[in-house]
């Protein structure tokens, strides 16, 4: 009996050793609708990782804030409630000024300018995320930001008292300096906020307006090209440390592809969504010279304020960009 027991134990141990490592599943919360290009790009990234690891690491995306609301995602990944997530980093500028480097008003107004700035700022942002127990993977810019309103606007004075959807300290400060009334609203709640009159205006790309069909409540989109904020994808540092080298290599390769693919998607989506806003009935066009002059003056004030908070690191980034 003793011999038979040892034989059975050895057989069981051998069978266990022959089994592949247990597959790991990571849930990936996303703040934006599944049809948004950021979410589509994240889904492609997830598939790339799942396929590339032979299913040993499966990533499942959860768009529209269905797993965690947008303002909860970063904290959820930091604390390990989710292993991976995507978040608009400038929404966390109140935590660290460097997170808002992509949203300094009118520092950059095009994709080419923005990519130059990001090539300088990316390492600093990655270090800041690492300090928050997050491993940075990739990021993708939104198209240039424009002003959505429910009436014609020729000057900043026309904006006074308008209820303005804010999603970051920068947008809240812009509301304050223009005389608008800031209201904190996450992307998934935007349609309801507009429909109920909680918000009457916001600054974002054509993509957000098109995805949310804002022509049902708003009438004008002014192209002001204020900035190009980025959505970043990051992993809980402990979860990252738990991956073997081969899996990390696959994830990093998929992340590199996602950053390049997402940039092109953002460029392609810009004209498409602006045309979509027009087809929906909105008046779309460049802001007038007087309005732009006033907005840029406000932008200069906000830039000085950001530089003061960001200190030597932030100033070095901006100065290096301006010297390129």
C-alpha cells in the first residue's frame, strides 16, 4: 500500500508539472464608449496581448465607465482593484502638475507640435506614474480641443454665466477666467448633463461631441485648438512585477503598436468627426479673431500658473520644447 501511495503521489506531481501555467485575466476599465477610437484601440491592444501570450494573459476591456467611472480608474489601478486601465492624465493635474503637461493652453495646437512636446515630457510622466505604483505602457492624444456652446460666441464676455463642463483643474480654471460656471462631469455622464441642462458648454475634441451626439443639445463648435490631451494606459506596478520576461516583452510590443496606431486613428478621426458634427446640424468653424485673442491671453495666464506649480522640471520641458 505504501508503494502504491507513493506511486500515485508521484504520478499526480508529474501531471501537475506537465500542466501549463494558469492563465491570468486582467480587467481593463475604460472611461469612454466602445465606439470611441481610444476604446477601439485599447480593444486591439488587449487582443494583441491575449493572442501574443497564447491566452496566458487575457485582457478584457470594460468601456463607458462600466467597471469604474473615469475619475476612479487611476486609483483603482494604483490600489490593485484593477490590474490595468486607461485614463485622461490631465484630469489628475491636481495631484501632480506634470500630469497636465499635455494641457497647457495653446502651447501646442497641432499633432506635430504635440508629438514634439510629448517626446520630451513622456519620461517625466512615466516617472511620476511610477511613484504612484503605476507602470506606464502607452498613450494616445485626442484631436485638438474646441469649444462647444449652445449659442453664437464672439467674445469671452458672451460666455459669462454659462454652465461649463469641467473634467480637470485646467478646465475648471479656464471656466473661472472666462466667467463661466464650472460643473464636474465625467465623459460617460456628459449626454445626460447636457440633456438636463446641468452643462451648457464644454471644451473637447470633435470626437467627444460626435460620440455623444451633442448636436441634440448644442448648436456651435468653435475650432480653437487649445491643446491635445492624452489618454494613458498603465499597469499596477505589483501586477507588472509579477509577469515573466516573455510576457512583458509581448505587452510592451503591443503597447508600442497601440501608441502608433492610436495616433493615426486620432488624426483620421479629426476630420471625420467635424464633418459628423456638421451633418448633425451644428455650426462648425474657426473661432473669430477677437475671441481667439482673449482666449490666448487667458491661456498665457494659465501657462504661467502651471509653470509656477510644475517647478524646475516643468519649466525645463517647456523651454526645451520652445527651443526645438
